[in-house]
């Protein structure tokens, strides 16, 4: 079963960037409001946490003022977008839990 927050992020991005080129971004609050309109503030931390996981998997870029940011410095207003082709090519392959780390 897929994560509903992840699905909502991808659906929202598909609306603003239908070709998936990483040229348009969304605010995490948009996703939170779509999922829980009356209590979106409570949903916002979950959306940001899911976005962080998606970024670590190489499926999302977190930006501030239009530039990709280090997620450890994620503070204040951020935006989410799909990675560009160049960013995808530069990303290391994601580490799965089944990979042997030793």
C-alpha cells in the first residue's frame, strides 16, 4: 500500500509540472491542506517528513528561494519539486535497507 502523503505530493507536483521536468514547485502546506483542510497545520510536519524521505530516495528536491538546500538546514519556508534530469544524473543511487552496510 502506498503512502497517501507521498501520493498527494506527487499528484500535486503532476498538476504544476505535468512533464516532470523539475521546473515548477509546490509548498508543503498545499499538500497538507489538500489532505486535511480543517487541520492542515497538524498535517504539515508529516508532509515535511515524507518529503525529506522522498528527497533521500532521489524522488524530490527541497528548495528555498529556488535553490536546492541541505535538508539538515531545512528551516522556514521551503518548496518541493521534482529533480531535473541533471540532478537525477548527479544523485548517488539510493541506499535500500537490504543493502549490506558492512
